């Protein structure tokens, strides 16, 4: 070792302290040490200095190793803690190790001190690296959530822009076309031409209806009426369009909800219903919205064939991946479970602070 090892020694005997330091130096540790013998002195020394390890006598007139370890824990520092005692006793040694000490050395066997300290320093370094890795992971996850939320917001903005273009360009053109065809139909006398004009009017009407459905999917303006009315409309229109029986219920008629959160719930419900159409072969879907305990939950269950675990793990399962990322972006969770032959359940849970959950 090249850097000095800063060791705080809790010891009432100056002679024992000097022997301990000399032993460490003889065994290869370039020690810089300081001695304390009271809880107050130890607390202050830990506060003002930088230390690499703590070595404590077990029994002292005003202090003991249990108290010293308690002071170390109180400081919040994660340092190796080794007890060096002149009183051998397996019971005390076991109790100290259970309390969190790294080792228990008898003063008559100081040759064990250097190896024990080396192991304790390595263990502390491992713990430090683990904390740093966990902290970095948490930071990365937070950045990923922020990025995911940003991407979702950008996508919603692009969809809204596309919806406006459909409304202004395609919707306007189809409406004008309908008026022109109606004008022609009122003035034509040839039965064959009239039939063709009627067919064209029907096609224009169908195209206009399709464009309106696309606009609603891209930019659900119904959300401006509130999340519950929006989900009621979504489930009702899904049932009318597909013939699947849909039951929707909520424990609140209305509540305040941040727009981004409402949009996430709506999109997850929308994607879940789309998956029912594509994969489930279901005849019944139950949608439940529940608000309580600072959390908003959405459950979409069907009686279809049941999603298989291997299907949900496929990299190509973009719908499920997208729903999970939306939930993650808001600090929530999404779980999908299926039982073959009994159906699939999608469970979304998002944090919703109590003030935002209050009725307007």
C-alpha cells in the first residue's frame, strides 16, 4: 500500500494503542492513527476527519465496543470495524460479529490483525463499489424514464399534428367532395349515372368516417371531457365496432388528472383493446379504473385464448413494450398476465398524488 491508512483506534491504554499501531506498520500498513476513549471524542473525530477503518477495544472504563460500533453507525460512515480485546470470550465475539463488526481479535493474537483488516478493507471497498453501481443504475433508470416520457410526448405531438392535417386537408376535401356529388346527384336524370353517384357518395361518407376515427385515435379530443368519459367512449365504440361485449366501470365519475397521465391511461387501454382484436379471440372484455391511496390503476381483462409467457417476452411484442415504457416514463408499472384458455389481464398502476386526485 502506498497511501497512508487512516485508522481511528478506540482504546483507553496508550501502551496497547502503540503496540497495535506498531503491529500494523510491521505487517505492511503505512498507518496514520489517532486514539480516542469516549463516545463524545469518537463522534467528534469521525465528524472532522477522514478515516479508513476503526479498531476498538471491547471493554473500557467509559466505553465498550458495542457503544463504539453504535457511534460508527450513527455517523453514517461505512468503515471496517474490528474489535481487539484482551478479554477472550466466544459469546462476546459472536455478539459483536452479529452486531456488524468485521472481526474480533484477541490482543494476544495480533498477528491476525493485519489479515483481518485487509479482508475488512476489501469488503468495505466491495460495498462501496456496489453502492456506486446501484446509484449509477438508479440514475440511468431515471434518465431512461425521462427520455421515454420525452419520446412519448414528442410522439403525441406528432400524432396531434397529423390529426390536424387530416382534419384540415383530407377531411375538408372529403366534405367538399360530398357536397359536389350531392349537387350532381340532384341534377342528373340518367338512372345509371345516379347509381354511380350514389355509390361515390357512400364511399366519400365512409372515407370521411374513417378519417374521423383516425383523427380520434391520433388525438383523442374526448380526453378534454375527462378520463372517465373518454374511457367510456373508447370502450363503447370498441364494442360497437367489433361486436365484443365490453363492460366498463370506475370508482370515480370525475377527478383531476394531469394530461400526460390521462393520455398514458387512455393509450394503454386503447392498445389493450387493440390486442384483444388482434390476438385474444375474446367475446367479453372488462375494463376497470380505480383511484385510491395515491395510485391510479387500470385493469383490462378478456376471456380470450390467454397470452403465453413466451409471447410476452418476444422482442417483437412492441405493443406490450410500448405500454410498459409509457408506464415507466410516469414512474408506474405495467403487468401482463395470461392463462391459456382463460384470458389475459393487463394491469397498469400509476402514482397519482392525492391533491391531484381531489374532485374538482
